[in-house]
């Protein structure tokens, strides 16, 4: 069974940093591209970043480009999202997803002073 | 960026009724491999999104055949035949043909 388990969220002040992790199991992690997708409270889905299976290709939404870094460790079956210079508008539930097929339960990030 | 326009924003339905949701993209969603990466997701209250249909018309694993998807190029439709209580929630169309991947704003399906 495919499982994606996010961690690392929490309350952080504007301008600070936070690193999210997503531990994958139930499939060969190194064979698949992965994504981070977020959902602000009461809002719709917003794609954040994608990384190919070998990290050769990386894409970011304009709203996070230059502030967020997506990465992966295939030996640890783990996807990461390093978030810096956080803003209040980054407050959201962050999902780790394999394509649109499999989603984690999400991890909440709240940016507030 | 590809804009996904989803209508209606909400639907009030009775159990057993059939409904359709429209999704129109600002650009063709046909990729260079000839496939169209348009998908439909359902987010039930308090849950993570679940993929219902992939590549326009392919039913996801375990998804009942009351759900069907049609369309091409820039115009797509999700149809739910005989709505059941478990179908309630917010439906999203999503395109993964182009980066950035984008989502429709959602259609909230509620009980009448």
C-alpha cells in the first residue's frame, strides 16, 4: 500500500524558515517524480513544486520561486521542502503527492507573528 | 500559466440525481506524447484529495463506474450518475500537461 507521511510543519514567524519532510513507502520511490501541493485554509489546491525521480528536473510555482527548495533522498525514501523567507500567505496545509494519484494526509504550516 | 475554469462553483443535488461539472483550460492540454493530462479529484470533507479520473476518461482504481470523464483539447466534463451520499465534497480538475501544474477552483457538491 502506497503511503506518504508528511512531517515538519508548525507555527513560524514571518521571515523564518521551516523544512518539511515526506516519508514514502509501498512503492519504489526512486522511480517516481514527486510534488508538493498546498491548500490555504478554506481555499483550493495550489501546486508548489515538482522534482523528477533523479532530481534532474525541478520546477517551482512563481509564488515560491527563490524561497522554497524541493529535494529528495532516494536512499531514505524521503521528499523535502525547504521553505525560507516565509510569509503569511504561505500559511496552508502542505501535501506531498505522487502525481495526482497518491496524496499524504498533509502537514499544516502557519506563518504568523 | 494554464488557467482552469471550472463550473459551476457549487451544485445542490438529491441522492440518485445525475450531475455534470465542466472544466475548460486556457490552452490545449494535449502533451507532445499525444496524451491529455487532465484529471479529476474529489476532496471529501476533512480528507486529502482523491484522484477519480486520470487522462480525461480513465477511472482510477476502486472508483465506481458512476463516474465518467469526457472531453478533449480544452473542454472537459465530469459526470456523476446516480449521486450517492459518499460523493459529496469538492471536485477539482487538474492539468499536469504544462508547468506549472494548475487546478480548477473547485465545485462543491452538496445535498439538496
